C-alpha cells in the first residue's frame, strides 16, 4: 500500500498539546481532521484532553478540553503537506486516511538571558496518510450526483460545445441600453448649430474675397493715375522744344546788338 509522509522537526509548540491532538485525529480522514483543526483554531470546537488533563476545565459537549491554537496551526500545516505529497504521487486527495500521527519530545534548550532556567518547547511530528477505499466511497456518496442523461450540449460563443444542465436556468441576454430621450434634443441642437456656422462661413468667404479683389483693383487704379499725371506727354515735349527755338534767335540778336554798340 502506497503512503505519503510529512515530518516536522523541532517544531516550537507544546509537546503535550500535540500528543492530545494526535490521539484525537489518528484514524480519521484528512478532510475531517482539517475541519476539526480549523474549528479549534477559531475556538468553535475544543480538543478533548484525555491524558494531560490535570486542572483542565470542561468544555461544551466534552469533559476536559482546550483550544490549542498554536499547536493546531502547526499540525494543520503538516497535514496539508502530507496531502500535497499524496496528490503528487497520484493518490486521490479526497480518499486519504491518517494511519500514523505521532508527537515526540525533542531537545529543549534553555532560553538565553535572564530566563536561562526556562527551557524551550520543542516537538517532533510525523504524519502518514494512505488512500482508503471506505473513505473514497463516503466521499463519492457525499458528493452531489450528476445525471449525464439529462445533460445536453449547447453552442456557446466561439463555436465551442459545452455541457449544460437543463435544470439551471440561463439568464436572458440583456438588450442594448436605450438612448435617453433627453440626450437626443441636445445632440440635434448641436448638429443644427454646427450646420449654421458652416453655412455662415461659406457665405462669408465669397464676400471677403470680392472685397479683397475690389481693394486691390482700387489700389492699382490709383497707382496708374499717379504715374500718368507725373510723366510728361508728347505734346508737352513738343511745346517745350518750340519755346526753346524761339528763345534762341532772340538771344542771338541781343548778343549782336551788344557787340555793335561796343564798337
């Protein structure tokens, strides 16, 4: 028979508490033992003390008992380790049974400092589990039954087929959320305003272009007029030449007259 083992060496917990816990859990299934330890940690269920019960008060439903929280946490961690080892070996985790759970007294060194006379609490723990058919049968009975004849295949998203239990009602698909009526007028009004602004810009653009063209034309006309007025024409040039020609003989006669007088 294949087994799974977990050991704890020099665990800093009480040896007496570990002995009482081991006596109470030995021979139980791993699932049941874990539940008992969790209840002891939460102080909802006491561990019965049958050996080291001097001056130990009674607890509800039992005689002498206590709530060894620290020792229960250590044993629970060791039990989970043994369960993981069993699953790693290919054993059924729901069909495990505790066949060996032993607590041995370890070396107890003295505490340092002024408390050197007080000794540490040290304990060696050993847990061994096996796969039991009776536990497996009980686990299969406790598990919820599933009728394969009533299951059917349903096409899900992505085109994959999955088994679906007809007893489970699938919630209907939610319809797309409706647009709030109050939002529609605001959106329509915004669209109208945008359209009006665009039309105004279109109407404004030709007017501005026309005005710019007119301004440019007026500027050109003014320049041409100024240039024409300042530049002398052909008639002015002819008139000036005639005046010079008339003035030349008069000046010549004057010079001749002055010369004759001088003689």
